[in-house]
C-alpha cells in the first residue's frame, strides 16, 4: 500500500475549469471516498491520479514518489494502481480468466506465472470456478467482481474505484458493498472510491472528501461529515438537510414569513450574523405533532421503516422523516418542532 498526495491540482476541459486547486493527502492503507454530485470533477480527479489525464497545474505523488507535475509524468502502468470503472469495462470476447490475465499479459508476465496469480485474484473476489465463463454468462455483480479481480491481479498499491456499484440493482449493490468492506479489511491497500451516493461513502470510508464544482468542501470522517457539516452544501448533500435563509432574533429563526424557535441543540458554524443566516435542518430532526410552528403537509410518502413528509415552508418545503401519522394528511396543517439544527 502507498499514500497518495494531491497538491494544488487543476484541470480544465477547453476553457472550463473542472478541478480547481485540489489538495488532499490520502494515507497509506486509508479508504478515502471522493463524494459529490454528478459533474463536480470526481472522475476527472481519479483519472489524473491514474495518469489517464494530465493536470494543467499541481502535483500528484504516490508512495512519496512524484508521478505528475513539475514537468514529470509517469504513465499509468508504472503507477502501481488498480482501477475499477462503473461500466465494468470487461472484454466481451475474452473469458473471465483471460480478462483477469490481461494486465499481466501487457506486462509480459510469463504464462506459468500468470495462472496462479489469476487464480488468486479470482479467489479474492469469490469467483473461483467461473474462470472459463464468458462475460455474457455472468450477472452484473459477477461482472463487477471480474473487473475487481483484474484490478487486483497486478498487486497494486492503490485501488481506484469509480462508482463501481451504480450499475447494479439495490440487492446486489448491498452485497457488493459489504464485500468491498470485507476485501478492504483483508488487503493491505489504499482505496480511493468515487461515488455520488452518500450512503456508500458513509458506510465504507475512513474519511470522505466532499467535492463541489471542483473544490474541496470538507475532508473529515463520515461521523464528522454527517454530524458537523462545514457548509450548507455538505449539510444538504450528505445529510439531506433542508436549507432555510433568514434571520435570527430573540431565539427565533425567521425565514420566508415563518417563525421557528431555535432548539437548545443549535450548532453555529463560522461567524454567523443574526440578520443573515442559513439554517440547515435534517429531516430526522423535525418532530411532527408538537411545537408552536404550524405548517401545511404537502405530501406524505410511506417508505416502510419510515415515512417522508414534505411540509410547506413559504415558497419552499421542509423535509421530515418519522413514523407514519394518520393526522398528517396532505393539505392539512400540522404542528412541528425542530430538535436540532445548524446555523451557517
Ligand atoms: N473529456 C471531457 N471533455 C470535456 N468535458 C469533460 C470531459 N470529461 C468531463 N468533462 C466535464 O467536466 C466536468 C466534470 O466531469 P467529471 O469529472 O466526469 O465529473 P463527475 O465524475 O463528478 O460526475 C463535467 O462538467 C463534465 O461534463
Ligand atoms: Mg464520474
């Protein structure tokens, strides 16, 4: 395993900057998730680390060795990386074994040495016995395991994964996510895992780097990202919080003509000025049927273990999650209380 350092990384396509001065240090053996909405520059960052794209400015080093920047450029095959893409990228005309052997063939490893390494990689992803199959005889989950075995076979020091689960259905995604967690504990490898899915990032990563339009919004543990978001963007993107702009006066939040008493558990981030705040309210912190603020129910969406409510807040809506309530009828008013919020 090896550490990975990015320093002031910049990358543009044409005149459009996509990565805007990104600096990150990923420790050896760490599992880092790069999390952000579609288009924020995650794949571009990963491709620069892999050497598939060149940065316009900044430096990349792997295991303390510079691989990019200051006029230096080490090609992908000499960076000791494994890479798994969203789209499997498994060759359809090759068998499972031939697919996994492919990177070794490129490196001119001898035939006698290839077979045991392929067998070991297939065992790591629990595909032993399926080596002779063709990709069209495999499920989506198995295809992604082939891609994983192919990434592992060269014994990389860093594994780069780009949305590896997003083409799978929900049940397979859960299974493969658990498997990745398990693999991680077995292999001595540094993981850089790109996703737009907060639950994957929260569940798998040691630390999460939240990206927004090519900039780092926050770098912290899943617990801190969730409980102590550094910006309204992180509160909304990761915590699913509703953001309300308004002012604070005598312990009350005034926003869009409505008033909400501030709870005792009120976190303030930065030098919040009372006359100009953004309140971030997570849906699980909204309690229905109590409190002094009356809102109209816009929608009630039963989801099994929980129910989502959308409550009219001026021109916007406040999201709430909680048990099913018969009295929270769409179109009717309901009292709400907020037990915790963050002011930015
Ligand atoms: N080869 C390319 N040429 C031009 N624009 C690109 C190219 N690749 C990505 N982009 C643009 O760069 C931005 C970031 O893309 P990407 O890194 O793929 O984001 P993400 O993986 O976070 O969804 C997007 O606006 C995308 O349209
Ligand atoms: Mg992408």
